[in-house]
C-alpha cells in the first residue's frame, strides 16, 4: 500500500529521533535549528545518487540508504572533519512504506555509527533519486584541502582500490558478481577516523569517487603541481586479484571510481607519523607515488614504463 508525503515524513521523523544536544529543532518544522560549536568551521557537502547512473537498479533499499549517506561522509573524511547532521531529499516513483523502511534501515544504521542526526529534507514523486547533504565541524586551521600539495610530497591512499568498479563491470556483463566486490560497491566505508587523525599531519586530501587518476588530478590542478603514480603499487583486495589481472585490474584501480577511499599527500618526514595513525585507526594506507613539479598526473608500471589508461575516470556529462 502506498502512503502520502506526510505519512512518509512522519515515518522518517519517528525513526530518526536524535539525542544530539546541538540539534535545537529537527524534523517537522520549515527548517532545522542547529548550533555550531565555538571555534569550529562548518563543513558542508552534498551528493546525489540516481538509479542506473550511480547504482544498479536492483540495489537493495537498505544498501542504497547506507551508500547515500556514506558517499557524503566520505567527503567530510577528506576534509578532516567530524560529522554532525544531515538532510535527505528522496524522490521515488511510488511512496511505498516497506521500501522506505528498508532504506532507513541502512541509512540510519550508518548514521548511528557516526552520531549523525537526520534533521530535515524532502520527499517527492519522481524517478528514484537520493540527495543527501551532510554537515560537520573542523578546526579551520587543520582542515585538509586540495590546494595544499607540495613538490616532494608522498602520495598515499587508504584501503584498497578497484573493488566497486569491478562489481559494476561484472554487473554490466551479466556475470556472477563476487560477494566481496558487491559489498564494496553497495556499502562503502567512509574513512572518517583516518581523515580526522590526518588533520595537521597530511597536506592535501581528496576522496576517491570518480577514479584515482581523475581525483588526484583535481589535487594537482588546485595545488599547481604534478604527480607520478606507481600503478602497480596500488593496493588490491584478494577478491579483485582473483577476478582481474594485468591492464584490466590496473584500469579498475586507477580509473574505476566508487572506492570512497582517501587519497592524501604528506611530506616524507611524516611517514612514521602516518604509519602510527594507520595502526591507531585500524585502516591500511599505502604509499603510491609522489608529487612533482609539473601540471599532470603520470602513471608508471613496475618496470618504469609510462602507463596510459583508456580513460582517467568518471565524467558525468561526457559523450
């Protein structure tokens, strides 16, 4: 049975009750009233996920709920910020309470893990689309920015790369999708603890959403530098290695996107500090290259030969 808009809003409000003291007024009014801590900058990020573009149409509602929030929290991680609040805009072909309950199960489970309060949003009829805005806090002097990379910096990345893109490759080919790869596609892990720990240690950072080469390119443009990437040093999961090899795996890792890992740069002198941070937060990090004088990202294989992918990463409006 379908519900109307106000039934859905009430359903969401009851599920999203929060105990955060900085939420002065949450869901139910024309707007939320929120208290920003003294001395902190407000960090805001928005992402939209559309069916058939950002996720397979058969994605389970709970997985979509998780991912819709996770991709936004990943942006906060790349800024070194602590999350606090979020809003949700949900477009659906039909107002199905069972689907909304499933969506909220994944969304609110991840929100609870990071003490994120859902404080407002919108529901409307239309093609399946989810837009989330997250808000967090950071000491403005310690925020990680794309424009801070310097010649001689090491380039690092968290976790492993290529798993989500590999799952999409299998899905598009109507092949059996490896469970571990599909899990990385449906439920990415925002590296919030790592991002906060890197604030004040790393120089520049970005989350890997459109592909490592493309996203690292954004850092280089903002910082006015170039980068040399060791493509065969990119960290790969056992599942990816089992299913893909050679240039196919290199392309998934370097240009596939949807990883939501953190790529960051730091001076060579910070290597020991970064190793300690990685141990403390329980997230593996890998040194994958260096920042150089120049204007582009170059990738090299283990033999020192320059490697060129078929594409550098996802572009929303490319032909």
